[in-house]
């Protein structure tokens, strides 16, 4: 049979070496096209989408999506951080501005104070102090100009007003130096006072504006923070949901077909080759299902051919045994007529020869029947015919048929059946055959002592045991003896002969009754074979 | 009184010889048929007192021959003992269904067979 060659040629997809599979365009034409597969309705939606590309593509896509979500969360975080940093810088700049404006205000007041002090007490110290104040002011203005580049118009005005203020203040000091204090006082009252007020107003305006800006900035950064918090939370939630959905879709697209495959394989294992596995996937699992289906088809063919071969074998055995038995029947028939004296009384020597012919013929017939029985059981052709029977009568029947064998070997043969057993149900003829095989073996292998047949009722079962005083069987051999054509390989069995089918047949019969058979023995101490079958069997076990 | 006639339907010559010897020794007259059709003809023309019918026969098997004989009202009274091989399970049921009166499995003991025949002919 060319099974393996056929299957591998029809299906040469190398997943690892195929570069297109990564792109989700797996060459589906490489899969043996199967009507059931193509006709399988592809589910719509996300799950449906998850069915087409290869598993690798699906997994990589899912990880990429999750990765993208992580990166976007990171980017959003970085952007928020940058904005917060900018806001913080703005606030710091505004604070510097405010500080500088306040310095301007402070210095203006001090100048005014210095000029007033110089007017009140005009000497070199107060005058030098006032002048130092005026010089200091240029530095303050530069600083303001540096930190508040955006307030050009107001600053220009401040600078203009201040230039006037310094000019007036310097003039007032010059007047004081020249001893014209009254004039200076006049100038101070008339010009310096209002100028200082105006400067204060202007700087106040600047401070107010900067403070308002700062409050707005702090507010804005607070809003930005809240917004980015919301954004991160939303993206995190979205990625959580997306991951769940993706995971669900992919795992369903993996788990469902795996479950279907599992069930299909179970069916195949149970011997049902008729059904095909149908998964909607067109990925590696779809290919696996196609593989399983083609393997199943081949198994089905193989199974059918095996079944047919088995049928042929059984038919052959049935025919052969009939052909073998026909001449054997003639041999046994004529032997019996000879021994019955139909052809006249045979001389003693001839009688003894005919007895041997008859005995060997019967032995041969027994062997042929055993082979036939076993082959029928193996082929499942032997059906039990279940009926009520009396255990006592069954055991007595076996006793009667082996009585003479035991007597020939001068062995004791005893039976122990409990009185008044309720009627049993089973295949009486087959159970008698099993018991007969056990008793026959016991008599065959026992040279002195006795063979004892015992029946016990145990719960819903009957236990039949056959105990002998023969050579016993060691443990290693006990495991093999129930297999066909297995005999304990020692000189005793070689002398005794037999095909080794009796125990195998007994075991099959007992098992068909749903029972079990076993042996307890020690070398040199006899053996006890037992089997237990249900007292009332309503349906054949297997 | 004429001796009782037994129709033996059997395709194997050696088996027929055994029965010839057995039946002659027991004082029966034996007529022979080698297949089902011959058996039908012999049953109609030779008025046997008992039929010993083998199952595996050429041309027409023993079941069918039994059925046809039992279907004829003038032949129905003739007892038919069916002889089957032990090999094929369900033979006894089939033989009973075909309408036989008794059933003997091969290999039969000559003594037992004679006992069964005597049961119907005395």
C-alpha cells in the first residue's frame, strides 16, 4: 500500500520556509482543496477576521497593536511632561518679572526718599546716597528689560518716565548742591512726586499683568495636567479593552478549532472514520484539520481493507475447518463402527489400534475446533446465546465429560457446588467450554492427587475455580499463559502436547461475559484457575 | 411388514458409506440423494419414513430442501433430522426455522444418531 507517499506529496507546505505566510497570504492552494472546507461558512466580525491570516501573523499583529498602544501612552506622557515643563518655565519667568517690577517700585520709592532726605538735610552723604540710588536704577531697568521682553510698550513708557524722573531728581540734587534748596523742593513737589506716582502706577500695572499671567499659567498647567491625566486613563482603558478583545478573538480562533480537532480525534480513536473535521480557520490549524482529515480518510481505507481481510480470514477459517472436518468425520465414523462391531468383532490388537486412531482423531478435531472458535471470537463473529441455566447442571455436565479422563490417570475428581443456587443467565455452552478447558488442563498436567471444581456465589457473581495438585506455574509464566499459542515452556508441556489455545479461549469467553479469569499458583504446589462471571448476564459485554 | 426407509441426503461418499453400514446393520432400508434437488425428488417418489438431511449440499442446500419438503402437505409428516457442522454458529436455530424435527451436530456418534432415528421410527 502506498499510503505514506501519497499523503506527503499531496501536502507539501513548509511553514517555516514560506516567507509569504508572514504576510497573512498563505498559499491556500497548497492545501488539498476539500469541498467541505471551502464550503465552511467563514464567520463574520472580529472572530471571522481572526480566522484567515496565519497564526503567526495574528500573534504578531496582536503584539504590534499592544506595542503601539504602549508607545502612544509613552508619547502622550512625554508631550504632557514637555508642556508642564514649559508652563513651569513660564511661571518662573513671570516670578522673575514680578520680582524685577517690585525692585523698580522699591527703588523709585527709595530714590524719592533719598531726594527728600537730601532736601531735608542737605549734606554730601545724603546727596551721594541719592545719586547712588539713581545710578542703581539703570541696572534695575536693564534687568526688567531682560526678563520682560514682551512688555515693550509699557517698559518704554516706564523708561521714558524714569528718564524724566532721574533728570528731575538729578536737577533737584544739582540745585541742592548749588544751595538752591528751596527751588529743589519746589521741583520735587511739582514734578518728582507726580512722576514717582506715575512710575508706581506703571510698575503696579506691570506687576498686576504678570500676576494675572502667572495665575492664568498655573490654571492652564492645572488644566493640562487634568487633560493629560484623562488622556492617559482613556488610552490605558482603550488598550485594556482592545487587548481583551484581541486576546478573546485570537484565543477563540485557536481554542475552538483545537477543541473541534480534539473531538474529531476522539471520534477517530473510537473507530468512527466517517466524519470529517470542519474548522473555519484558514491558518495553521485549518491545515492541521485538513491533515487530520486526509489521515482519517487513509485510516478509513486501511480500516476497511483490514475489515475485509479479517472477513476473508474468518471465511477462510470457516471453510477450511469444514474441509478438514469432513474427512475427519469419516475417520471417526468408521472407527466407531469398527469398535461397535458392525463389521464383526475386531481382534484385540486391531481394536487397540482403532482406539488410537479414534483418540488421535478426536484430539485433531478438538484442535481444529479451538482454532475456529478463537478466530470467530477474534473476528467478533461469536455471539453469546444468553439463556437461563442451572450452574449445578452445567458443572455436572463438565464433570461427566472429564470423568473418564481423570479415572484413566487415577486422579480424584471432586465438585463442590452450593445447594439451591438460583438460576444463572449466560451462554451455558460457552461457559461449560471455558470450565471444561480449565478442568481438561488440570487433569492433563496433574499426575497424582486430585482436581477439584468449586463454585461460589459472591455478590452478583459466580466464581468457578479449578484446583489441581500438579506441578504449578511460576510467576513469570503466569502472565503469558492466557495468550494464544503460549504454553509454559518446560519438559512437562512438551510431553503433554496441546496447541495452547484452551486458556485463550476460556479467557475470551469469560471476558465476553464481562467477567475475569486469573490464576494463583506456586511452582511445585499446584495451581488454581478461577473465573468470575455475572450471575445474570442480560447483554453481551463486548 | 417392510423395513423402514431412510432417505440419506449427503454429498460425501465416505459419509454415505458409514450410514449405509450403520443403517443396514440396524435393519433399515436406505435410499440416497446427493443434493437438495435429488432429495426433493426422492421424497416425492420414494416415500421415505424419515429423512437424514445434511446442510452443506451442492445445488440446493439442506435448509431450503427442508423448507420445500415441509411446505408440501403430502410430505410434511415425514420427520427430518438435520445434520450440521459444528462450525457455523446459529445452525440449530436456522434448522429449526426451516422446519426440521431434530438436529444432530457433526461429528456425531453413530450410536447417538441411531438412537435419534429409532425415536422417530418405532
